[in-house]
């Protein structure tokens, strides 16, 4: 129990941990106030027995009770505020910390973990730690503190009764320890089931168009229902596991209370305890374990808290790609790959690739699907780290850069564009948060999206749905290009940048990209002939290796993948023309 409590305090961070510890300190004062019930009871009993001093004893009892109540109310208020602030601040702080940590993880982590699993840590897990954990931890601690203070007060009045109380507490904690061990496995399964449920919900929502298109409503709904049923079963199982232990804890406290009453009667009969003490200690037996029972019941959830902390810590323990990076501004933007190899899940994706990309030149990367084109660009931008060899920018290994200083040199336009649920203007301004509205409009005009934005009811203030759901693929692509224009980085990576652009806008967009890319280092992945024909160099990637390299004219003189690629495209165009 105490190990889990210590783990939670450490996880909460120094500032929030101070709040929890201060809350415990205040809880100690609150526990002392609660323990003052016993001397108050004793004073009343003395007053009732000694009629001559009745008023004095009753007045003393009232004073003690009033002071105790005031202290209890004030302490509860302050402690509750501290616990709430500490819990939610810890949750918010860890959400941000995990999000920042995820930013610097290699892309391989996101490929091997579903978005549902990752989201679950920042949603369910943090919610448990922010709300449930703080309540469970603090109520458990408060119960222990109050029971301890009451026992100390009983020991002051009668050591024998105090020792009986201590034995009862020891037996109680033995049962509590057994309960936590019994629930440890189920606690882990509960967190796993919650994660799986979040994953299924997100998959269902994200893939709803495919679900409808292929009539998969029944199948996907079954998977979702199965995940929900699994959560219900494990929660029920946990309750059933804990019920016998809760029952035993209650039995122990009641039996101990009964033993105390019997002993008080026996001590009174044999003359070793006066009537005041006998009655007072008997009454104390009824209030002794009330807080401890509450603490024991809540402590059954401590292992859930522990598992949640471990899940969050597992992510934070993952090695980032920015451990020793420095803020560097390269003197040039030449890119060099020197015998680079990279594998993913034991499958070699890039095999001994060496490539030189001079600054302010255009390099087109072509090749069969799955050949390693996108992976090569990801290695250049250090979305992954190479297994062998070296990638350098401006003659400096990309691993020597901090992630922020490295990313300052790159702009990206991906085939699959993600836009945030925000205004169109703010989505474009991600490239330069300090940009003016006029600069945003200028970038949009270059990216050929100003016209359709202006036709929207709210123009640039139009809020688009999550992921840009309210826009077409071509519109999202053009906004993405406007974002890249706004950033104005010296290196631009285009991954099929014109793939989703409408034919009527393609020419203008290509011209805009040409204007954008002047005096910049361009790396483009493309399948369209017109986008690669004028490149300074064309690199053909197949099965992770460079199989051809040169200009368009040079490669057309060679038999190989590129010539077959061009011939097939030209033949397809002739078919279209013939059918017109």
C-alpha cells in the first residue's frame, strides 16, 4: 500500500506532490480533531457522574467539541481544495509532458501502437490519476491517520484497550494486503480493457465511412460491443473479488470493537477500570474503525492507480530522439546520406543508400510502391534514426541537432494531410504563428486556395472539422501547401503534393510550387511525369536501394525502371487522348 502511495506522489511532480503532502499534514490536524471526540466524551461522563462539577465538565466538553468541529470543517475544506488542485494539475501536467515526449519519439512507436492505445494514456489513464487516484490516495491516507490518532488517544487513557485496538488494526491490514494481492492481476486487466475499448471506439469512428460503404456495421459493432462487454466483465469480477475481503475487514473491526466492550466490562467488574473509563472506552470502540473501513474499501483501487502510473511512466521511459541535441544553424543546406541502412520489425527497408543532395536543387525520388521512398525522406528529416550509416545536413549529423532546430530547416507537404479543428487561417498560420492576415492571404493565393476560401461563409475564419473533414482532398492539400509556404523553410519535402489536386488547379499549383521552391532544397516523391521531368536529379528506389540516378534525359537513355515508368505514363496519356 505505502509503496503505491509513494509512487503516486513521485509521479505527480514536485509541486503537486507538495500539495498532497501539505494536505496530509492538514489531514493529520483533522485526525487529531477527530480523536478529540474521546476526551470530550470522557468529560461528559465525568460531569454526569460527579454532579458537583457537572457544569465545568460539560462546558469543557462543549469547548473541546466546538474547537474540534471548527478545525475539522476548516481542515476538510483546505485539504479538499489542495487534493483537487493537486490531482487535476498533476493530470494536466502529465498530459502535456507525455504529449511533449511523444513528439520526440521515433515514428516506429506510432506504427507499432494504435492511436487508441496512445490516446487511452492521455485520456482514461490521466482521468483516473487526476480524479480517482487523488481521492483514493487521500481518503486512504486520511483513514489511516484518523485511526492512528484515535488509537494514540485511547492509549493515553488505557494502554490495555489501546493494545487491543492495535492488534485489530494489524489484522485489518493483513486482510487488506491479501485483498490487494488478489486484485493486482484484475487491475492490470481492467486498464488493458479500458485501453482496448478506447481503441475500438476510435477505430469505429475514424473508419465510419468504410464501415458504411462495405456494410460492416454488424461486424464493427460486434467488436465494439465485445470490448465493452470485456470491460463490464472485468469490473464485475473485480467487485466480486473484493467483496469477501471488504466483508472480512468489516468483521475484524466489529469483532475488535466487541472485544473492547467485553474487556471494558471485565476490567470494571474486577476493579481495574472505573465506570467513566469503562463507558468511555466502550463508546470509543464504535468510532475507532469507521475511517479505517472507508480507507480499506478505497484502498482496493490502489493497484488500478499503480497500473495507470506504470503505463504513463512506460511512455516517459521510452528513449527520445533528442537527448543530446544542440541548437544548430547549418551554414549550408546540403544533404548527405552515407551508407544508410534502416530496418523496421526485422525487415530491411533501406539498404546501404548513399546520396548527395546539393542545396537549392530539386531531387525527385521515384520507384515502385513499397520500395522505400517515403522511408528515405523520413530518415532525412529524422522521423526515424538510421540503423547504420549517417545522414547529415550542412555537414553535421542530424543526430547532433535538437529536434526543434532540425525541424526549423524543413517544410513538409504530405499526401495524407491532417488539418486541425480550427479556423482555416490558424491552420495556415501553423507554419508561422506570428504571421499577419495579409501574409496568410498571400500564401493562400500562391497555393491556389484563396478563391475557394473566400467563397466560404466565414472566409478565413471558417472553422473546419477535425482532420479537415469538411473539405475535399484537393482543398486540404492546397491549405497544406499554403502552410508550407508560410513556414518558408530552406528544405521542402513534397510527398505526392499534387496527388489530390483537381486537374483544373494542377497547373496553377505546380507553378506556385515552382515559385515557392526557387532558391530552396527540394525533395519530392512523385509518380506524375510532369513533376519529375525537370528535377536536377532523379533517384530511382527499388527494394530499399538506389537502382538508377541521373537527369530525365540521362535515365531515358538507360533501360530500367525509370524508362518503363515514363513509357507507361505516356502510353496511358495516349490511351486517354485516343478515347476522347
